[in-house]
């Protein structure tokens, strides 16, 4: 005999939860639901074939580490890598002006340096400019086909951001949506938020509600704390070089609600040439992507190795850099006749 009980607060029974989960498993099995593939196989393999819908992804980095480039690369490649998925894109871009943002996008398309695109040293040639015009026409054509990518520049409070997300989710057809926030520090403080940390906790709570209610992937960029620049953290070849969850600004707030937490480290910007206890050689183009939290997925690796391609505003997956100590041993003197010192290039910028 079934016993009906009142279930306030959104409670469900265990069986209802299992039924919902089994439907999700079957939908994935049949290919009706897929994860969002990223441009990097290492991330796709570490996760469930990509980023699952309903995920909150936090990406932390110090300035000049490439976090904006990283997220732009994901968005730029999202349609090409996921041609059979329908989704829209909503960007909260509080830092970069329209012209700078567009110039970076065009630079990526024509594989030219940002300064060349802006004719800082010589005039941009006609062919490159025509390619940019073609890219603009393609973007306009995609919008006519329903492929929408909207950007909000005005800094908003977390409450207003929630309203904006629901508005554009409905306005763009109720399709799954990729939401990016660049970055957490620039979210506007509400009148009742005395400290920025409280703002961050409210952002995290709001995003948890959003990802629970809507089919979205939220990617939020945030800072790593200044302690990353302390002398002790920059001691070559030590574990202190590596970022940890405590280095994420407002770490507890974002860590708890995030399904995936990544820290982008570009040791070159901190003058670290011998990086971490594995003694990776860190040159200008080397980027180390640390997996600090992976709620869904399985991997024995906690570092993904990338290289910057500034001309195309992207990051390319690579193998581990050489071991600095092994390189130094290769250059070490072998006898009294050979008193050569290591090359000046060892450990320096390429």
C-alpha cells in the first residue's frame, strides 16, 4: 500500500532520483546527451569526454598567465568541436573593451600578432583585412541561423547576473547555454555586501542555483592570490611553485560549488625557469594547467602541459617540457680538457 507524504523543500524519493539518473545514463548511452568537447584531448580524457552540462568550472591564474586566451579558445572552437549540439553563448566580459576584444578575435582568425592587427608598426595589409571582413560576415550569417553569442559589458551584481542569465536563456530559445564570467573580482558589489569576499560567496551560491535550474555550463575566471609571487613560492624546483586550492581567491566559496577547478600557471612571468619538483624547464611559451578539483572524471595526471600560440590566441597541447637538471648534466664538464660551462641559453627564454 502506497503511503503518500507531504514533501516540501523540493524533496524527492530515492527511487525518483534513481529513475532520473537512469534516464541520464540511457540518454548518454544513446547519444542524446553529450559533454561539451574542449580543444584539448587531455581535458576531455580527464573529464567525461568533455565538460558535462550542469557544470561550474573555475579557472584561476595570476595576470598575464593566459586565462582570457584560454577561455576565448574554448568559445571560438565550441561550435566546430560540437557540431551536433545546439547551444548559445552568454559572456560577462567586464574588463575588456569592445575594440580590444574584437581585435583579439580577428588576430586569432588571421594568425597575426595583436600589434600587427592594430597597425602599430606598419599598416595592416589589405588581404588580412579582407579575411577579417569575411570572418565578420560568417559571424553574422551564424546569428541568422540561430547560433547566438551575446556579450554583456556592464558590471552587474550577482543578483542582476542571475536575472540576465534567465532572460537570455529564454530570449535565445531556451537552448543549453555556455556562460563565461571574466572575472570574479569585477562583479559589482551589492549594497548589502560589505566585503568583496561576501560578493564572491553570493556569486558561488547564485551559480549553483543557475546550474541546478538550467542546462548550462558556467566558466568563471578568477585570480590566484598574490602569495604566488612571494619569494618562497618562486624558489626554483620546489613544490611551492605549484598553485593549490588555497591560492584561489575566495577559494572556499568557489571550490565548494565547482565541479572542475583549474589553475593556469605560466612560470615565465614569475622568472621561474626550473618549475616544480619535477624540474620542468619553463620557457616563455610554456603553460602548466593544474587540475585542483575534478568532481566527475578520473585521471592519474594532475598537470596538463600547454604552449601558447599568441598569433592565433590559443593554447596548444604538448608533452612535458625537458627536465632542467638532466639538461644541466648533459652540459656538465666531463674532464680536465673540457671546462665548458652550461650554455647561456639553458633555462633562458627561447
